[in-house]
C-alpha cells in the first residue's frame, strides 16, 4: 500500500500573481533568464576564447535560475 499525505504549503512568500511584488520578481526572473541566454550566445560566438571559469559561472547561474526559488544549493 502506498501512503498518501495531505499537500503542505511550502511557505513561499510570493504566491499570489496579482501581488505587485510577485510581478516584480517574475519580471526580474525573466530578465535574468534573457541575460543568461545572451551570455551563452556570446560565449559560443567567442569559440576557443572561452575560459573555463566563465563557462562554469554561467552553468551555475543557469542551475540556480532553473530551480525557480533561487537557492543554488552549491557548497
């Protein structure tokens, strides 16, 4: 038998899309995603001039962006 549990609220502070703070953070998240995309395109165009540090920083930033809640969990 598989146990079932009641859903729990995660306690995220901005869950109402009509809240201006939620809208601001959503726009900020969108802008950051566009910035990451432009950074990726720029690094690809540079070809062999890419440095490992720049690519590593970009990948870590994308990982944090994709988590949605902004905690990279990197040590």
